[in-house]
């Protein structure tokens, strides 16, 4: 009973304000207030404003549990949407209640917002909060529905016509991000078209001519890659510090279908050692592209059939701690028409063999490491969270910043990149027809351990190889995220039983297992969580996947692929079946045509170009946790990330080709590009 003071904050987005009339109801343990109309003033609900109001409540509400906001049209103004950031309520006795929201209100129906402290449902939870959560989830399940994307592939969001504008407003790009994205795409395509590259379907006449296209868009790293791409040590280093750094594994025994013997590699290893000794010493590594085997559906580009290989590549860590290739076989079946290419072969033979490996790596990187293991899994995490975790749940508050813009970018990708007549159809060997096949093959190999970097490194026996910066930086970030998550989980879950008995949490994990991992028990992905430790690992994996892992496989695409021979999207000729027949003219004819090259450069510029409206890892401007203890945990997390960033930047200053993909200041919170 008495005067309650309100502060109502409107978002900063250009269109965040509203002309509508806003109403509020306060709901406490002792009941709810009348519906109060908030007085209007022209400045009250402008973008970035914090309006203050007093309302007189004629009964004692007790502890405030939630608020109910609603809107009505004001006079003849058009209906519009409102981005409400938060509401602060000060009771007559001076108690302050915070109600974080950070969402658009777009329909003229009541929206209930719980008080900001994270709450796990128990038998003692107030009925009003239980009802609010039930209604919220019921609405979300109507809004966010699943559909099959492709057989054997994680399911995705079901929206009308697969158009981004049909997504809920909270999942669409901001005007700032959307306009920048459109401008980057349009300006890049226009410039290449103006120069005549996108309309030229000829083969390249000289390797040097490719610089005419790659120079239209340049970075420091892309220039260096174009200079050193032929070097064996650079070829090998990309397995450690390039944009597909999780494929390679230590090799203790040469595969039976890869007949490499001591004599073949003797010249590469030198006189002081031999292949058997190097295998025993743990200095031999294997890149196996078996996932591409039996890819029968390949593309036709510029009226020409395209070709694909599933190579085996053997690498050696030499005494200088460089990882270099020592044998390449482009076929899965050994024989006279499947030679093992060696560094001692002719320069053109060896160069073309490496180009074929780089082409295979492009396919596996883009569709497996990048699209499937970050984009599609992040989408699953996003949809399941909206459907099963209410905004008052502490796990929701923890992970929701890591899903920002994910649905929007994935809808665009399915339409314009991997959809019919999209980029892959125009420029990539697998094409739209081969994408479902490759994704299904890749999904069969997804395991829980492969998504957790400590387990991933161990399973591939990559703990000790030097100069593996993805491992070194990634483990630091994993540890920082894990420590942060551990603090949050231990704050809210004081006993293991609280995890196993949390119905919302268990429904969430089960839905991710069902819709994302297709109930594949052999993957090792949990379908339920029984302890705090299991929850901590699960949440760490999720946050790392959506932020650091995506950065590792996304941010360097232009640096490494804009020089097309280092990452050809397709090949115009079949793999060579003999040695000593490859000429430079044959290499040029095998490489993508001029317009295919241009499309590839445009694509990697757009999808790895930094956009506006970014939020770096650990940057949480939307204050969803209202407890002071949690804010302390966030600050500790940010400080630790800043320390990691300082170390990485200092190291990179001494490197010719810096590795900054896992610099926390370069990592975005979410899969948003």
C-alpha cells in the first residue's frame, strides 16, 4: 500500500521507441495491483530513454514477483513495436526490484516479466511464478517450431518461406547490423562485376593473374598467404593454426590403403632418421578426408562437371618443429592409377597434389567444421532454449547472450549460401545437391568429445605438438569459460540433486539431444544431466561452440581463402592418375574459373568481415543477472579474458602471420555472421 516508483528503460535501437500507450500491473506474493496507465510525454519512450513514474497501489503487495506490461494504440498513431530493456520498481519501504527484459513487445497482449533473480523451480516456488513460466514457454513453443532441414542433419527453425523478415523481431538483425551486412554484400559484388570478373567464365591464364581479383579485397594476412602458399611448412601449419584446426591427428600406423614406405619418404626425413622411428617417436601426423569418399553428387559450373577427391595426407614434425607434408594420395584405393605424390616429385606434380588437398579441406571445413558444428548446433541450442527455459531460469540468463542473431544468420545462410541457386550451387564442387550428403556423413562423426576442446585434443593425441596455437589459445578460453560457468552453476545449484530434479533443465537437454543430435547415443552427447559437474561441462561446451569455436573456423576465411589456389572451391579437372604429366597449364585448367573465383572471394569477404553491432566474448550489456554476486563473477570472467587477450597480442606482434582468431577481443559472443 502506497506509492511505487518506476523506471522504464527503452532500448537504444533507432526504432526502439513507441507511440503506444503503456500499462503496467505489479504482481506480489500478496496479490496484484490494478492496471495502471503510464502517463504520456513525448520523451518517455524514445530510444535510449529512462522514464520515471509513480503509481499509487491501494494494498500491500509484499515481495514483488513479476510485472505485467501491455500496450494499446495511442490516438490515431500507427501500431508499432517497443524495445523494453528493463523496469525498476521501488516499493514504499525502499526495496528495489529489477525486471530485465531486453526484448521487443510487438503484439497488443500482456507480457509478464519475472523479477531478475535467477529462479530454479522447486516445490516452494510461488504459484504466480510457475504460471508465468508455463505461459511464457507455451507462447514460445508456438513461435519457435522445429522442421527437418535434411535427413540425418540437426533440425532447424520453421518459419514461413524461410525468410529472415518472418522471424520474431527479437531474432532479426538490428537496423545497424542489417544495413551494414547488405552494404558489404552489395558493394563487394558490384565491384567484382564492374571489373568484369563475375561474368568471365574463362580459365585463368597465369597464376599471377589471380591477384587481379584477390587484390580488390585485401588484408595483411591475405597478402602474406598469397606469397607463401606454395611453401610446405605453410601448408602444414594450416592444420594447426589455419581455419580448420581440428582435422589432423597423430599417426602411429600408416593406413593400409595408404602404401607409404620407408624408401618413399627417405629424402624428406633425411639420413638421421626413418619413417618407423618417426612413427614411434610420435612425429608423424595424418589428415584423412574419408568423409568425402563416395560423394557421388558433384556440381556443374559454367556447363562443366566438377570433381572432388578424398585425399590422405601424411605430415611430419621435423627437427625445426615445422609440420610439413611428406606424402599425398588423392584416391582411397591404392593402385597404379592412384600414385602417392611426394615432395621429391616434379614441382607441378607436388603443387597440384597439395591444391587437391586444399580443395578437400575447403569442403570439410565449410560444411562440417563451420556450418554443421557451429551454425547448425548453435541454432539447435537457441530453439531448445526458447522452448524449454523461461527467462527467469539462471541457465537462460547465462546462455542467451550467446544466441544473439544466430537464427537470422542461419536463415540467410540456408537461403543464399547453401540453398538452391545459392553460393554453393554457383561456386562449390558439392553444390546444393551434395550438401545434405556431406552434412549427413559429417553428423555421423559428431561426438560429445569432439565438441569439447580438452577431449578433442586428447582424442587426436595433439597435446604435445609445438606451435599449435588453436590448442594453446583455445584451452585458455575453455578454462576461463569453465571457471565462469562453474561459479554460476554452484551459486544456483547447491547440490547435484538440484540438477537432476530441475524439470525445465532436463526437458531442455532432452530436446537438444532429440532435435540436434537425433538421439544418437553413440555420440556420447548427454540426454540428461545428473550432476553439477555434468552441467558445467555441457554449458562450457555450448558457450565455447557458439563463441570461440565459431571464431576459430570463421574469422580467417578471407585471409586463407581469398588467394584461391590455397582454398579452391571446386576443381574443373579430375585428380591426376599419373606422375610427370602435370604442367602449369593443366593446373590452371583444373582451378576454378574466373567468375567462380570471384564468387568465392566475395563470399568469404562477406562472411568473415567484421560487422557493426558486435558484442565480444564476455561483453554482456544486457544486465539479465541482477544479483551482485553474479556481477562479480562476470567481472572476473572479463578480467581473465582481457589477460588472455594481452598475452595473445604480445605474441602476435612477433609473428609474420599472426594468429588472432582466438583473441577474446576478436571473438563474438554468438554465431552472428
